[in-house]
C-alpha cells in the first residue's frame, strides 16, 4: 500500500467528508470535515494499518476563516507509509474531537496544541496545559501573541514579563560579511539599503 | 611572608600560633570551602559537571562538595536557562539556603536570558535573586567557571564578615 492508495481507500469510504486531497513532493495530505475525523482515524488505524501517530500540530491562519487548522501525521510501520490529515477549526468554535482513545499518544500532543494554540479537544481525558503553567492566561503560538510575551501573574506559581527585544527579534542572514552584517538587530522590510557583500536570502 | 597577606606567621617566635584578624580568618575559611548548590537547568550544567571532574577539578578551590540540599550549601551556581515556569522554584531554593550565601550566574541565559528573548524565559536570574558573579559564555568553559569562582573567593576575602554580619555580637563585646 502506498500513501495514494490509502488516501483512495479513505475517500472511497468517507466520500462526503473529504474536502481536499493534495500531493506534494511525495507527501499525501487529506483535508477532512472536522466531524468525520474520529471515524476516519479509527478506519485508518483498524483497516489501513496506520498504527503510529507521529505528531499533532496546529496552524494559525490569522486573518482567514476558519482560522486554525489541526494537522495529524500518521505512519504505518507495516507499510512504511506516511499520511497527513488536516481539519479546519474556526475561532468561534475552537474545538476538535479527541483521538486519544484511538492512539493514546494523542493525549499529550493534544495537550500541547491546547496549551500553545488554544484549541480544545472534546472528550479528552485530561486536558491541562503541558508546557506553560496552569493559570497562564495566553496561548503563545497564536499569531496575535507577541514574541516578547505579555506580563502575567499566577500567585505562588509563576509570573511572566515582556522580554526586551530592542528592535529584534534577533536574526542572522546568510552572508560572508562581518558580524555586524551577519547579525542585524532585525530583518528589514521594504527599501532599506543593503550592506555590501549581502547574499540574497532564498 | 609578604605584607599583603592577612596572616602573619613567624616560625622563630611561635610554632603553634598564628596572628590574624578574625575577619580574615573567617573569610579565608569561607572562601575555601564554598559548597555549591548546583542549579543545573540547561547545557551549562554539563560544563559545571566538567568543572567538577578530574581534568578541571573544582576541588582545588574547595568547592567540590556539590550539595543537592540547599540547607547545606553556600553558593548557588545558576547554570542554564531560567524559564518562568522554573523561576519561582529557583527563588524558593535560594530562600532555603542559610546565610551567608552567594550566587554565581553561569552563562548568558542565567545572566541575561541569553538568546532566549522570548515569552517563556526569565531575562536574567538577577530579576529574582542577588547575583555576585556573572560568567559570560554560551556555555562558559570550565576554566571560566573556575575564574568566576576565584573572583567570588576574592570578593569574600574583602568582606567584613564579623562587623557586618554579627552586629549584636560585636556590640556586646
């Protein structure tokens, strides 16, 4: 079985729920209706042999609707095949169905998505933050959250402050110039005179 | 013996008596038996371990007794990135250390947040606890840590330990 065959089997069985299929550089991605996710994941594990959930991640398409996208990376040990599933999640109903009953490893992955992106998971057995502390009021990987952070205070537990970026975030650019050229305080936008020996970024 | 030394000893006069100042004697004892509280939080802790191992041998400076109990340690070596999640725990361990106590901020992260200008990292442990010696480097070599330790020893030798820290005792005399 190849990834394309697996995608075809899923499309066959859940034809109404597949909203898009894409192949890029040998990687197959299926976009699904959020409601069909649990059924398709069960099918992928039980019938197609996707026994390993590699990762769950989320993308913030800030300014678009639906705003979020949750991405599931599946792998089949037996067939050595990768498959990617994506579901859209809107900001107003910021929730997805848990799949931790199918792959237990999803438990912590979903907690990470919840912690950093603020997407909840229905029926999750233990939906707590996993990296930031309980009581932290923000979801730091959202696009509208500043890199330097925001002040917060959870008494007796932790506090946070905005970091001084001093014109940053600090970046390096590919160049054979001096340190000053190589490590500007910030990546310039627009018409800024480029220093000598600057190599164009790809 | 040179005139600079806090200890004077003349073997022609006394075989078993050393004349010195109380401050100097106490400082000498303190500075040569600094028991570190190894606050290893990131890669700097690896260099801290290297400083304790045979090649660099921190015991040459009397600081080899890494006490993982704050109650028995004198100097907290904050070695690594202090995240906000860890920050109050570091502060709490510092508060549990008995006086007199000192702090070494080892490496860029502990000194200033280092390359982590981000929402998750405390921008220098000196926001929470008083730091005596900052060591630059990412991570610093063990030599740099030993140099920092010697700086701290020098600082301790300059303290007025009795008059400043035992005021009631001095007044009662």
